[in-house]
C-alpha cells in the first residue's frame, strides 16, 4: 500500500499505520456517535495523536473528511455487484442491487458516511466553500453511483427517465425502511424489502 502525506511526501510503514488509525477512529466515532462526533479534534484525541499529526497526514479537517469519503468510495466499489456477476433476468438483478445496498447499511463505514453527510452543510455552494476537497469527493461518490447504476441497467428496454428517477428513489426508500427496522415497530421490514423488489421490477418492465 502506497500513501502520501498532505505535503506530498511518501509515507513509511509507521506513517501509513498512523494515517489508517486516524481514519479508523473517525469511522468508529461517526458510526457510533452520530453527526455530533464530526469533530476532528475529538477524533485526534480518541486516536491518541496530536493536531500536528492530523495536519501532516491530511492538511486540515477538509482533508480528513475527503480521505474518509475516498476510503468509503473505494470500499463501495469493491462490494457493489458487478454487471458480470448479476442475473440477466430482471427481478434477480433488481434483488441483487437492493440486497447489496441493504447489507451496506450495517457497515460502520457506510454509517459513518451517512452521519458525516448529515453534519456537513446542506447547500452545495456552502459545502464547496467550507470543504472544497470534501465536496469534490462527494461529487465523485455520486458520479460513481450513477456509473455503476448505468452499467447494471443500461441494457433494459425502458425509459431513461424511469431509470434516473429510480436511481434517486431507491437509496432513500431503502434507508427509510432500514431506519424503521431499528425502531419498535410491527412493520415486517423483510417483507417490505421483498415488496420493494417486486415494485421496482414491475416499474421497469
């Protein structure tokens, strides 16, 4: 594994371990404590490092968030189903995408990203001004999701409008269903997920 400091110098093994420790602690804090833990000083204390060490590896808070998002983006590329690995039949293909996103919600890295996004400015211009590297990495994240989506469904004989709308709807619908399952409820989220797969399949036919 090759890594570089914020100044562009190549990190040795100890430097790589220190950088990874900070990212691991950031993920744990955000995943377990929510958006209020999006504080790099807190993360540095939890990791047992100085602010100078954080600056050496990431430059500033913007660099920490951008690095965390890039790490999560790489992880998602490795776990999201590839076109060659999914069925050509529509319903199994939809199910593979739905189930992959559903499983991701249990991953600390994904939970950390969701909580970080809640802590960041909602307005795109405000985000780009305050955290330019983070904004660029989030843009790459969203573009990567679009590219993977297109790869999985571009051969379908259906309207591009339907696919675009579904691309925006699916993560939100699954996230809502996932959060429902975390609360005391009589809702059967497994049946809800199967119903969502059925509905999407009908919508795309």
